[in-house]
C-alpha cells in the first residue's frame, strides 16, 4: 500500500477470496487500487469497487514502466 506521495505504507499478501480482500481493504477509506489483469481481476475489481474503492486494471504489456524494464520485479513500480 502506498500513500499519496508514493511512500510504502505496508507490504504483504492477500488471499484471493472475498474474505481475504475484505480483511485487507474492507476497513480502509476509499482508495485507488491498481490490479494487474489476470484470471481473478474481473471479480476482484468488481468486489473492490463495491467496497467503495476506485479500481484500475492494468495490462502489464501496456504499462511503460513494466514493458521497458529488463527484469520482472514488482518493487520497481514503487521504487
């Protein structure tokens, strides 16, 4: 999780279930959430939107920071 300035507030994992997402983001104030497109992205994006969050689903092939990278590392996006 990042704040408005891009500073890391928390890192971790979440179970890909409604209960898992509810535990992690259910009590958070309205936030902007970015997801990588994948098998679960349709229902996860709908569920997070129902919780009041703004959700963006990104195709990693269309995100310049990812496509221009020579290695796969999610921390590059926040560093």
